[in-house]
C-alpha cells in the first residue's frame, strides 16, 4: 500500500484499493414515470442503508460510499485483506436490500482493483480502477455484481487469506455472465436467499418497462438458475 499524507479520517488519499461501481437500473424511466417526491423517498431510504454500511455494519472504517444520482461508488480504505472482505460484504449488503418493498432500486455493478485517489475533503475521485469498474458495469446485462479481471487477479494472488469463513469461491463463484455483447465467464456475487425472496418485486418493474429493458430481469433469473446448482453442489 502506498504511503502518502493521510486525510483527517486516517485514509491515505492515494493508494492501491478496491472500488465497486453500482448503477440503479431503469432510473431514468423511474424519474419519467414517478413523482419527484417518490424518487426522493426511495433514494433517501437507500441513503440510510448507505449510512449503515459506513458506520454500523463495518466498524473498521474501511469503506466509503458515494451516492450520486443513479450511481453508487464504494471505495475501500486500502488493499488489505480486511478491506477486501469489507467491500465484498458492503456491496453484497446493498445488493441484497435493493429489491425490498420500501426501496426497489435494482442494481447492477462491478468491482475493480488498482491505484485510486479518494479525497473526500476535496471531493476528488480518480484512477484506472474507477474507469475499469465503470466500463464493466456498463456491459452487465442482469441485476447483479461482477468482478473485473483486476479484482480477480488480486483474488488469485491472495486466495488463501480471503474470506476464510466461507471461501471466496462460494461467495464469488465463476458463472456464465450475461454481458451486452455475449455471455462471458466472470466471478459474480452469490445472491442471498433474501434477495431471491424479493425477486417477486421485479414484477412491478415489468410494468414500468417494455422491450429491451426486460432482458435484464430475464437474465437475472437465468443467473439464479446457475447459482442454485452451484449452491446445491457445495452443500452436498
């Protein structure tokens, strides 16, 4: 980890770190078809969960969450194993609460790794990893989170130390991932049972979109079929 002048909250502004880039699917349609107040209430509720991630859920002060319009960015403090675990946990947390009745802000996104500047005091955020995460997120064609090859390289180099309690292959299994160009193998987040139970809320999204946007929902169910087989095999 690079040693540079630390910020007021003991974060080095520039170092090797992880970043998650999440996008709220159908946000522009929601804005067009809902009142300004309804959109504000959904984002306000989501913002409360963001605060939980930064404070209660992660006591080590190892992640920061930035919410801007329909984009959410999660930055890790550094490239330690603890920061890896916490960004995975916090990204999983936001993904799994995104389809709750009182939120219903479906997400797709990606995680990348590399040298990044996160200067919250001056609101400066930049680095190749941020670009990598954003570009991959744009390619994702289902409601889930995918890892960039920079993130996967870190896993290979540190696999024995990562997520010892459950194992990285269980939490981030390799799947045939729906991208806009084709299906490509990537590590994906293993969606929790609570997320699956909330998928009934996707029927509400069907009523707000037509044609191409519905592919995201259909592809989500296809990914779930893969995950069900993987989870069944791991239990046996």
